[in-house]
C-alpha cells in the first residue's frame, strides 16, 4: 500500500507506516435492518507518521460530508461529558473574564451540551455543527448553531458578520479536520487580537503507550502529539502557550493558544515538548512496536471469545462506539458471536454495528438478558458504565476490558 502523497501539515513526502488495521467500514455507519443485505463499503485504515514534523495521520481520507452530514454520537448521553463541559465552562468564564459583551464560538458543538452552559450564563455564543440532525437538537436546546463545516472561509464569513471571537473552543474535533492548515487558519481568521483558543483531543502518546489502537478510525485523520502542533500553529501566526494533560478519553491534551506574542509561553509547553523528545516521539523507533502490541490484544480477545464459546458461555458487548467498531472489525469473525451490543443512546437502538452487524439494544437489556460477560467497548467511560450497570454486576455478570491487556472485572 502506498503512503499518503504528502504530510497534510508540512507537505513532506517522508512518511513511515505505524499500523495497518486492514479494510474497515465507517465506524459510525450504523445500519438499519433493511440495509443489512446491501454491500457495505470498506476502506483501508492505516496510520503513518511524517518523519519531518512527526504528525501521525491516516492515508485514506473519507470526505467529511460523508462522515458528518448525519451523525449518531450525541454528547449529552454521557454524564461524564456533561460534567466535564460544565467544569470547563465555569473555569473559562472566570479565567478569561467572559460576560455579556463577549462572544464564544465552539467548533463541532454537537447537541449544545457545552454551549448551553454559556447560554445559561447569558454569554453570547454560537456553534458550528455540520451534522444536520444534531444541529437541529442543539437549536431546540436554545443554542445558536450553524450547520456548516469550520475552516478559513466559514470562519472569515462569521468574523465579517459578527466580529471576532473572544474564545474559540474545539473538543474532539481537531483530529477530524482533514486539512489542518485550513482548520488552524480558520482559528486565526476568527480570533480577536486578544482572544484565546482552547482545543481538546486524544493524546497520541497515550495511544501508543497504552495500545489504544481502537481510537483509530476514518473520522480521526490525525493522532496528535504536541511537537508537530507547535510549527503548525506558528505557520498561522498563533502560539500554543499552555498545555494540560487530561484523563478523559483514555488520555487527552488540552492546549491553549493565542496570537503570537500575546501570552508568555508557559513551562508546561517546554516540559511536555522535552518529555516527548525524551520518549522519542520525533524518531521512527518510537512507533515500531505499536502494531505488534495491537496484534497481541487481538489474539488475546480472539482466544477469550473462542474459550467462552467452547464453554457454552454467552458474551455480549457494551457501547456501540466508533472505537468498538474498529476493535471488533480488527478482531474479525470471532467477534460476530457477540449476542448483542447494549448502549445508552436511544438514537442507536434497533440499529446494527458496522461490519459485523451486531444488534444494538437499550442499556437496560444487559441486566435483563444476563450474558456471562460484556466486552466494555467504551473503556474510556468504564467507571461510569459499571456504576450504571451495577444490577448486571450484582447478578454475576462480568465486564471485559480488552486493552491494553485483557482484564475481567
């Protein structure tokens, strides 16, 4: 398989393969019963690292309009995400002195789960959300929402219409934007001279170190570490001045940026840059065993499923997530024996998972149907799920956390 022609950030053609997860369906392409007899498209899913700027990226780009015009992930179904959003908004209002004369913009604002906190505080805000079904829900929740993709053109149009933004937020969207220079250029076009940018995204170092290969899917074009982001932002007159590590989503970064020279760069940026260099993030050897570690996770899960089948045990799954799709389709046919997939989102009930076509049922059915084991596909919300599913556990049901090494809890 050929490499990407060029790094999508710096333009280098010097790329090295990190992992190949084979042909995979689109991870959020949940299927109706009447769709199951039709051919389901699959695409190469592999990650490469640029050996000039060290940005990890997939090779096969699916046009965003095919991925995000209709979407099945609603952030409001996670208590953890709602609490995370409330805490972040409270902090930003105080730290940045936001009030009724401020303007906050969120990129990929989903169903308004975060911006509704600004609405409640009477702080003017607006969201970009290209998924029409989700944008409609956000508007019903009182959040002004533009149903379009974010980039230089849409950002410039909003700046001309409403003036610049005091704060631009983007949670778990940066990695989805296939043209990082257009995305960061849009941030620069919309930002007021003294404004701030705060972005959150899964951390590429955590992915490598904890073998979180299931976070790879076609929506995630990039797997960010800090080092490749510094020159990307500088290219557009912006500067990352602070960075924080968060436990959410298996390990994430929250970066703070402003126009170059507005803020002094803090020790957090220098310290994380030095740590990444020490780990070898800017060397090819750092990435060489990731594929081997992922193959071990696959082999262990296949062995577990085969053993339970031979013993006559029932195994289901919890969490009809994109990461679950990647993991199960990488495992392949042994995972097709899963009895069902429970999920809290009402929007997914009655649909079937991509590739393996496992039926998705309400979360309550886990305790009602009592499988012996439930593979926890949303391991990033493990504590939340196990608390919600205490009835299942009290009946003797056991959860299986599949990575970085298989655990039965």
